[in-house]
C-alpha cells in the first residue's frame, strides 16, 4: 500500500502554516535571549562605571582628606625616578645604593600596598 497520490493543497497549506508558527516561536525566543544578554551587559557596565566593583577583601577604608600629607619611607640615599597614579594607587619608582624598587601606596588608606624589588635578569641559554 503505497500512497502515490499527491497530498491535497489544504494539507500542504496547514503544514506550511505550522512551520511558520514554529519559526515565529523560535525567532521570538532568540530575540528574547539577545535582549536579556544585552540587558545583563548594560547592567554590568553601569555597575563597573559607578565604582561598584566588588573588592576581594572586606577591609576598612579610611579616606585621606584633600591637601593632607602622606609619608613614604624609601631606602637611605635613594632618589625618586618617577611617580605614577592609577585610580587610588600611587607607584613610586626609586633608585638607590641598594638597587631599584617600586613602592605602591593606596592613597585612600595611606598604607603601603606592595614593594617591588627590581632585579637583573639572568641570561637565557
């Protein structure tokens, strides 16, 4: 029993309408996903731009008043080569008899965050 007769035009039309309906659902779902993704990106960008970046540790922040003085100890006989500011961090590059180094200070708290000791690289063979 083979069905050699072509299907009626109404059956083809119904199949076409069902396919179009399903495609509309798929396109609508994908559009919703794209809009949700763009909304999430916008929320993240606004959060980062407003200074809402999460901190790795919950440390107490002490604000240093404008015009106040911060002290930074550098090795005896050292001279400051350059100073660089990035956000609330100040990097002070100094050179002295004991060698070169970089002191990183948090301006908000007035505390020394890190010391970078510059060393001569060994030759690679």
